[in-house]
C-alpha cells in the first residue's frame, strides 16, 4: 500500500518520538543506577577496613579458612545484601560462604581493588562479580597483613545475588507500574489531542452544516443568508473548503437560474398577452366576414361575395403565419429542434431565396443582388434552417427599404482561429435602427418605433427565431445599423471540407 506524504510524515514522527522516548528512559535508568551505585559504594566504602580491623581472624592474618567461612556465613545472614570473599595477594579466591557451584570465578582482577584502597575518588568503581563471569559490581575492599607482610584482601561485594534477585523483582513491578501509568497518561493525552484535532478538522464541516440549515431556514433563498454564510478559501486543499466553495457557487448558480426563470416567465406572460391580442384581430375579422357570408349569402352580389372570401383567406393566412411563428419559437426555446447538417453550395441557396423576393423587390423598384456572382463556396449546415434565417432577413430588409433602394447579399471568405469560414452580410439602404433600440431588436415581440407598416400582421418574432436558429448552427447573428442609412445583418458559416 502506497502511503501519502501526510501518512509518511506522521509515521516518521511517531517512530522518532518513540525512539527519543526509549532513549530518554534508558539514559534516565542508567543515570539512576549509576547514582545509586555511587551512593551505596561511598556509604559502605570502609566496610571491609572495619571488618579487618575489628575481627580477630583478620587482624593477625588468616590461617583458619573454615572459621573465616563461618564468619562470612554469619555476616551474610546479618547483612544479606553483602557477599564476602577472601583473596590472596594475587587475587585468587581462597574462601567464601556459598553453595557449591554458585561461585563461577577463581580469580578477581585486583586493579579496581587497589584503586579503591589507594583512595580513588572516581566512583562508582566496579569489580569482578565472583558469581557471574560477565558481570561487575560495586565493592568494598581492604588489605590483610601479617606482621606487616601483605597476606591477601577482604573483598566485599555490595549488592549480593539475593539482593539483586529481590531488587530485580521489585524493579520489574515498578517498571510495570510506570509502564501502565505511561500508557494511561499517553491514552489520556492522545484522547485530548484527538478531540482537539477532530474539533479542528470538523470545524469547516460544522460551518457547512450551519450554512445549509440557514439556507433551509431562509426558505432556500440564499439572497437573505449570503451575509451570514461562512467564507470559504478557494485556494485551499481542504476537501471541506472545496465542498463549501462548490456549495456557495451552486447556490449562486441556482439563484441566477431562478431569477432567469422569473424573468422568462414574466416575458412569457407579456408575450402571451401580446400574441393573444395579435391573434384576436385576424380571428375576429375572419369570423366577421364568414358570418356575413353565412347570413347574407343570398343578398350579396358575386363581386361582394368574392371580396369577402379573399379578405377571409387573407386573415386566415395571417393567422396561420402567426401560429406557425409561435410554435416555431416555442420549439426553439424548448430545445426540440433537430439539425440535419450536410454540405451544399451556398450560392444556389442564396439565389433561390433572392428569386422568391424578386417580384416584391421589383414592385418597390429595389435592387436585389448577390455578390460575388457567381461563386462556388460549399458550406456545412442545415439548409432548411439557414433558408429560414435568410428569408426572415431578406423580408425585413425589403420591407424597411424605401423605393429605389438597394438590398445586397455579400459573401466573403474569412480566417478565424485557423479555420476558414464564410461571412454572409445582408445589407439594405433602409430606414435603419437607432442606437437606443438596436440592443432590443432580437427580443421576442419587440418592434422598433420606425418599423414600416404593411397589410400583413407581424408578431415581432422573426429576428428572435433567426438568432436562435443561428445559435443552433453554432454561429451568431450580428447587426450594424445607422438611423436613416440602412442596416446590415451578418453571420458566419463553416466551410465544407
């Protein structure tokens, strides 16, 4: 399992802490043992000297080793923490009181003894332990003379084997108590530290929870609670801060969407009211003329009857046109329109659409042209949707261009971000649009104040539909206009490979 940086760092710190703690306990134990040994050796430093001076067996030299052994036995009963040995002048052990096999050494190194006898002060001084070949202990030592001649040494081990056994048991018990105390203290400290860490790490989570509760209490409207919400750090790597930032952004996004829905709903209500009014006019006219025909069919002349039928057909046509535009806009806004994009020659489409308006243009003596002519550009788009847009734009251009004016469809190749595209401009020399109104002309139902009136009913949906269709074709419908000089609508198309 691969550990992350935090886990490796935490593990390293724990290991280092345990090693430092173990080293501290070891050093403390060593220092405590050394201090204890120094104190005990200094306390019993002259013990061997007094025994030599006060005991008749040792005052004049040792000849009766059995008696000396009994003496050692008695002294060890009285002082079980001591062991007594008699050495010759070479350090060989001559007599002692111990069970058979207890004493492992036959000789003791004399250098430490001579250091103590000669008044050495670098305590504690350790000497060989006769009962353990690999061990040394503190001691007291004194020379034994016979008529001024060195006969041997009295060697007293301070801290006998029995003493060490009892002390080891007590120390083990003490170590267990200390260890248990250390474990309990460590657990308490760990618990406190964990509680502090949990509180620290869960503080952002509590803030996020409070933000959610506040948002719910405000009836899920963040506008009333934004001032009381926590401040989240966008640059933090803390997952809760990242979640808090995402939550705040989500609330703002929801608020914007709700506000947009409100505006759309308001516009939709206004649009429905306006459309209802526009639909009522041709519908009322249609109903009126049909009722006249039905009630006065016998009394009307053939001329009047034909005139009423023509007017009824014209109103029915206007009504159908309005209904078609309403449904088209509704489909576009609902995203229910599918595209059928394919490569095709743009020139053929432009000439076909221009041909549909040639008669209307000639009627107003308007020059309608496609430039350049001819050209063989191929584009990749939905031919039906593009024809709908060009038809709307040409119809508006001819309607708002006075007699003897001009309407031009200009096509040019451009390079955009490394891609080659075609730009289509539909320019007229008409009445133009004022700067104050140009920003609103793509809104549904908006009509400029200087809009040219004709005998047809216009719902003001053509430009809104055209812009939405161009958005489906991944383009934008742009407009430039000067009041009294004309207007230019333009868009870009992808060229076919």
